[in-house]
C-alpha cells in the first residue's frame, strides 16, 4: 500500500484520497474573512494609490477602508493588497529634523509629491457624503521591525508631523482629511521589513458617530529580510501513473525540498529535489516494485 | 458731479466687480487639466465640485482668496522680497481657498514616453507668478518663477494618468493671465505640444486693503476735482 507523507520533524501524513474540493470551498469561504498570504496579494509599487474611507454598507454609519488604485481604476480589499516601499526610497535624515529620526539615520520615504519610481500613496475622503464631519483616521497599532512617521510641510516650510510611533501611539497620531478631499503626506519607515499599520476611521455622519474596525494595512519595505523556508505539504494524486505516482508539493516559494521515500518508515532514501517555483508544484516519483507500500516525505536539504 | 463720483467709485471697485460670462472658482477642488485626443492637447479647467469642464480655460476665473495672503518668508525670497505680501494657493487643502491641482488623469500612461512638461510661457498681471514644491525634508523646489523672467526652466514635470498639487504664488492683488503650454512625446504621434493656453486668475487682497484702495480712489478723485476748478 502506497502512502504519501511529509518529512519529520515537520512530517505530517495525509490520507491518500484528499478531498481537494472541500479544501477549495473552505478557502473560498475564508478568502474574504482573513488576510491572504503576502505572495497572493496584489503588489502596488509605483501606482497612484489611495487609502480610502467609505461608508459600507451605504446608508449605514459603518466606515470601511479600501485601497484605491487610480492607475487601474480598481478597488482592493485592504487584505488583498500590499503597499510596497521600494529600496530606492531610502534616504538619510538630515540634520535639524530630530522629529523624523537621528541625523544620518535611514528612513524609507514615500514622498508627498509624486516620484514616478515610487508608490504615490494618498489619503482619500471622497467616499463620504459631504455632510459628514470631523473625519479622523487614527493609527491604533503598528506591527513591524521599526517606526512609522507621517509628515507634511506647510507652504512656507514649517514641519507638521501627524504620526510618529517613536513617542508611542496616542489620539494625536491621526490623519484628518477634509471630507470630500484627498491629500498626500510624506510616509516614513525607519527600517526595512514587513509593517502592518492598523488604522481606524471615525466621522460624524448624519449626526451620529461612524466608526470603522481597526483595519490592517500591509507595507513591504524593501528589501524584505529572507524568510527561512518552512515545512512543505505533500499531497498524492488520486490517480497513479504506470509505475509512478504524482505528488503535489506546497512549500515556501523558491525554497528547495528533498523528496524521500521509505518502505518501512525507518529507512529513507532520496528520490528527487524539487524547487517550489510555484505552489503547488507537481513532481512524479517512481514506485519501485520491490515493496507493496511506499511512504513519501519532503524535507529541507 | 454725480457721474464723476460714480466713475471714481467704479475705478476703485474694479477689483471686486466681476467680469461677465466667466465662472469664478473660489474654493473646493479644481484642476488645471490636460487631455489629449485626435492628435491635440486639450488644456482646460476642471471644477471637481460640480464636475464641470471649462475648455477653453478662460471660461473660469481661478480666485486666490484673501486667506492666501501672507508675508514672504526667507525661504521664498526668490519669489518676492522678504517681508512683502505674497499670495499662496497651497498644495495642501485649505477649505477657505481654492484647492488647485494639475490633473493628467485623462491621459493613459502607456501612450506617452516619460513625463509631460507643462511650461510657463507668459505672465500678464500686476505682479509675479510662481510655482514651487516643498521636498521631503522641507527643501523649497522652485518650478516656475516669473520674477527672474520667463525661461525654459519654468516648467512642471507631470506623470501622465496622474494628479498632483503644488504651491502657486502671486506677488500683488489683481487679475492675471498665465500662459501655459503642455508638451510630451506620444507613442504614436511623436513630439506634440499644445501651444500657449491662457488661464485667468484673480488675486483678492485682504479687506483692509480694499478700504485702503477705496480711500486712495476717492482721494484721487478729490484731488482731480480740485485741480479742475
């Protein structure tokens, strides 16, 4: 009896007949409920994009964030997009701006004025009725390896910092765009890596308070640190090919895995090496005839 | 005498009596818009509040309200003498003022090679006109400045399919006609240009200046009458 398996210490054994349909249904059900993985998100890199607040559903006092891609005239759920801060955005904080960081320190900046080589990210309040008042977008939480700042300069050059996680998060860390308006700020990150900023919107709509949930917005400040490859999942096809079996491996993108087989779960021999160039990636393994059962696993080499 | 008095008052009130057949945009979001079709640029004004397009743009008067008046700081000394009056339509939205942007959303980025250039070709008015941006760390980036003459360096670089804001400056109250020209390299049509297109601005002084102007007008009338006797 042949079985498909996974490498230890990350070894998990799956039944031969794996109900992919049920997995697909579960995936669809959860797609809108939970964030998709980084690799499955739409990467927004140089577009004119806005973090936009809307009333949703219309006619309620519930606020919601969406990501508006002006270049493609497309709206994304915030969980389906990653806002990329390219490595070329890295600057050094000059002297005289202690609010932005120590002089000479690195700061990755998405500027308030459009740079065709960088993401042009704005704050958009055009989705609210003009009768709405006092819109605030609070930064409630930050998950990431460094700090986040947002600032503008007045016409005559005066610095106004609207957000700084360097001194902790308070009610003062907020955008308050004009209802019906649209604005740009300089957005800074003190180091590279993945940052999740949790924003919450509040406004007065129809005389009542309107709120959004705390909404995670994912930023990828490049270069992203290398992530160690995780364990892989091996699934066998329901149909055997003559003298061989087709397996499907799902692992960390671009990571290499060694597929091994064993007739007794004690002695393992290498079969082939697979690169997770896509997910899942198919691999056909031979089934030698000197055993009636085979176990398979995938391990990091 | 009555007609002479009325004439003097009319001269004094010249700053506040509107011209005919024009729409005055005083607040809200508007754009100096650039479109392109059938081989021709279309430079216009787009009123974002009413979704109205003014083409030619002379159908709209872009009002720089009195709230825009400030005193020229040292950082902007290239635009006007430090301490002198300066009217600034800011790149960040002020609900009391017109929020004027530069819109190229009607263009498709794939149709163009690189960015477009919007050049200053002429300034007619009682003062000088300028456009500047403020960089990431507060550095002043002059884009246009008629104070040192109108040259090839007076231009904005605009990404097709996008939209941006800058600070616009005027050094004296009154009516201005600003000549702008768009140019770029179209993927099919090659190098194209709009020619000079005129935009109308009116810069409104602060109320105290209205009174001073009115007083000056009446005084001038009185002196003229006395000299006639």
